[in-house]
């Protein structure tokens, strides 16, 4: 997985509304998406909410990586 870049806010939609999430996070995105199918409590649309959650997970996993 690529190192976390705090300057790259890929979870922010473009003017066209597209979010360009890194490919390696697709499986996590899909799993979290299944958990949110029934409701979104933030007031944001479903895809933006999931992208924010994946961004938080990405930051967590890259900052807390255990070196072997």
C-alpha cells in the first residue's frame, strides 16, 4: 500500500462529483458500503460518506503499519 499523503485529499469530490479512490482500497470500500446500505446519518450522500470512512481507514492503516 502507498504511504499516506496528507496533502492528497482523494476523498474530496471533483467539480464533476467524481471521487478518485486508490484502487487498493476498493475491497475495503465495498465492505464498508455493505454496512451502510440501510442508512446514512450524516446528511451527505452515501458515496461521499463511504469515501470519508475509507479515507479514515486508509490513514489509520498507513500511519499504524507494523513493520516486520
